C-alpha cells in the first residue's frame, strides 16, 4: 500500500513556525531598549529588518521622538523659500531688458484696398496673410510697412502683443 502524503495543513504546520513568539518579542524589546539598530536586532533574532520595524510599530515602541517632534525639528533645518517678486518690479525689469516704455502704442488703420498676392509683395509692404493658404481669396495685406518691419502699424499691434504676464503686471 502506497504511503499517503500529508495534507496541506499538516505540511504547513511542520515547515513554518510562528515568526513572533513570546521569546522573540521579549528579545526584541530587550534589544530595542538597549539601543540596538533594527538591522542588528534582525540579525540576532533571525528575521528581516522590515519585520523588526513592523513589529516595533505594532508594539508602539519608538526611540523617543514623536512624529510631531520630527516635523518641527525638520522644519528648522530647511531654508525658507525666497518670496515671489513684486509684479511691478517684474514689469520694470522686463521693460528695462526689452526696452518697453509706457509710450502709447502706434495705431494705424488696416486698409483693405492694398491687398496683394505673394508675387506682388515688395520689401516695404505688410506681409500679414489674409484668409487661409490654398483658398481662392488668399492674399496679403500689402499696406505700407515701416522700414525693417514685416507688418503695417495695424497688424503690428496684433502680431506683437505684450505677453499675458506683462499685461497682468501692469495691473
């Protein structure tokens, strides 16, 4: 007759013993009170370091510092963050860098009578596209543009708006 294999419950009872016996817990407390590190305690007891940390946590054993103590102590070590710059100072700095002044914006009418094709554009004409490329009515503004500029005064207002940060800083 063949030998019967042990059932699962018999096998598990034979191979594994409880990790935290009363003796191990007493030894854990003794080592902890002696000031040994979790790694040293784990090596002596024969369990993992994480098992020691978990058991200490469940037993509410701490090294004397509470969570509140750690938070207040750690805050004292970290340097404070710099305060944000005052928006007016930011605006003045950006105006200095980019040469922006409080001078009024040059306004000019957008004349629709000078529309031209790409082939008709010359150096001093506005290159603002009208409509969408590929459409039958696609053309360019064609108004007179100041020397060295791509757009007429009216389209320059649209093309070169100050960024939202600068507008917000002006208040």
